C-alpha cells in the first residue's frame, strides 16, 4: 500500500516535467524571399525634357508621346525646338536667326535593374525643318535626320519617372538662300520627366 502511494506521488511529480519535455521547440528558420521584379508598364506615356547641345551651344527643348509594349520596348513620336541667334559683325552686317524643329519616330528599349532604377537606349528617324532669317532674306527647308540616345531612368512612382542621358543628332544637307549647308550634327546631354498612363 505504501509502495502504491509512493508510486502515485512520484507519478504526480513526473507529469509536469513530462509535459515540459513534449513542448514545441522554436527554431530560427530563414524564409526565402523572391528577388524584386522589374516594373512592366504597358500603355501610353507623355514626356518632356531639355538637352544642352554642345556645338550649337543652345538648349533643345523637346516633348514626346509614345506607347510602351510592356516588355521593355516602346515607340514614341518626338518633336522639339533649337533656336540660335548670331549677332551682326563687321563681315556680316545682319543678325541671323536659325530655328530647327526636328520631328522623329523613335524606338527605345528600357532595361530595369529593379522596380525603380534602369537604363535605356534607342534610335530615331525623321525630318527637321531648318528656318534661317538673315536681314531681309529668309528661307526654310526640310531635311532627313537621325538620332541615337542612351541614359538612365528612375521610377519615382509607377506613373512618374525621371531620366537623364545623352543624344547624337544628325541632319542631312540643307539648301537655304542659294547655299547648301553640309551635314549638321550635334551631341547633347539632358534630362526630363515622363508620365505613364
């Protein structure tokens, strides 16, 4: 009888320690997180920018509207204006005003490193209207043009981005006021903004 009582008492004391032995043990496990996916905007966009053209030593103000196909490729129509004014001199007594309005259709490929930062490059073809006024004489001519561009882009939000880059612009021969101006080309650096819809 005493033996059974001792056994019962030992069993009562053993139950709490037995429960502790069966409690769950927490371990430190690391969860896997998938890498960030790149933004795949698809749809229309509208943008504007300004480039400083080194040969002309003038700004090129530009705007564009385009469509992003969602795989990094997009097409956009761009136009802008470069204005240059030459003061009268001893050899040329009239001031000259030169206005260039390029219109191009462009292909751009954009590659994103993450949801915010990426790079872009592209090519464009079109025509440029070159208008020259010197004293009482004036004239304008359309000429074939091409351009290449590349730069970096930063998506501030999915609908708003800023970009900065370089461009090379080439305009074929222009015939004005009885003279021919050989290939016009220039390099510029600039920046702009873009709104995605």
